[in-house]
């Protein structure tokens, strides 16, 4: 028969609480995979599939940079609890606080976690066009999230917009690291920006770059401008790319899965239209070259339809 003293009971309780904390962190890391890119620069890789109650809407790739004066976070997650999980992922690397959050665009997982970090004193930065887009689509975004994510997570998520905005370029130095922000035009969303770290040859692209999964050309996208924005980003010849969706990559893979797909699909749809094809038959456009990309079945037809609509007005 075992005899447990009061002191032993206290120690067991401490061990139990410690195990619970470790389990919580492990759970976060299972959903958000933290990968080091280079010295002090990290990617936080979310799921490649759809938003869900399990991933809290964080079906995207985020990132952060650890500086001498705190952490700069690239994109804040799709919900308040999603932002909390991103903070847990950061805490697995450093105990420094997030002092700045950069929103790379207007999609929900780029900015709806802002309030969580704002409450902790972080400055929020985004392009002016991103903020306009966020305000224009916030109701629709909450409606969509409401059908995919637990209602309790939605209720505590408060839309919070950038403190610092910019037209096309903005830069700052923090803790010995230089950050250059560029909004070169509309891509997946009207306010997409890329973030260049010249000291590290690292580029955070937000939704300008997708790898491993098919990108989405939506009614808030512009495929022609997206091609130009990609070219502007590629001029920096980054060594490392942290995409908006997918794992850490390089310029060649980014071109293959995003740039070339846009070029090829625009060409194929244009030829289809020149041959008298109607939008009702748009799914006949051959995209089989890109069947390897996740979400091909759900997005390829819609992408062709949206580009058909764009080309009608170009």
C-alpha cells in the first residue's frame, strides 16, 4: 500500500501541471510547424487544406524574426485563439515579446488575430490597400469562418486594423535587423505585400506565392497584376522564400507553382476564348500539368472561370 504525503502530493500536482503545459505546446506545434529559415528567422507552417475548428483558421504559412529588441511577426492568424496558438509557437523558440505585426494582405488569416497582439502592445503594420480590403470583406470573412470554426472562437475575435499604413513602400530597423515592406499591386488580394530582409536574403511573400497547393484566383484577385507583382518580388533574387502557403522554398519552386501556373492558365483561357469557348465550358481548359498541387480538384475550375471573367474586361 502506497502512502502519499502532503508534500509529495504538491510535487505530483506540479509535475502534472508541467506535463499539461508541455502537452499544450506540443499540440500547438502539431498544428503549426516551426522551422528555422536562417539565423533568427523562422517560418510557422500551417495546414495546406481548408480552415477548420481544429486549426483555428490558421491554414497558412506565417513567420517571425527574432531581433535584439523583440519579435516581428508576419501575419497574425485568423482568430483570437489562432493568434494565441501562433504566440505559443513563437514561445517554443524565444521568450521575447511580439512588438510588431505585419499584415501581408487582406485574407482572414493574415490579420484577424491582430487584436490579440495589439492588446499586448504590438504595433500593427499593413499597406493602405490591405486595410481597405480588410474593412470591405470583414463581414464576409466572419460569415465564412462561422461555418468552419467554433462559434466561441469567432465571438472573441475583434477586427483590429493597422496602426501604421503605407502606400507602396515602408521600411524600419529593429534590434539590428532591417525590414523592407513593398506593395507592388494587387495579387491574390488587393493589398498584398512582400517583406524583404536584405541582411538575410529572406523574402516573406504572403499570398503572392503558393507552393505545394494550388493558389486561388478569386473575385478579389487580379491574375494579370499578380504576375507583375511576382516579377517585382523576384527581382530581389531571394535565397529563401517563406510563402503564404506551403513550406520554406526558393525562387525556382515559387515560379513553378505560382508564376508559371498563372502564365499558363491565362494563356490557356485566352486561347480557349479565341476559339469560341464559352464560360459554361471553361472546365474543359486543360490544367493537368498542375494536378500534383493539393486542392486541384476544388480550385482549378474556379480559377479558370475567374480568369475568363478577367480577360473579358482586359
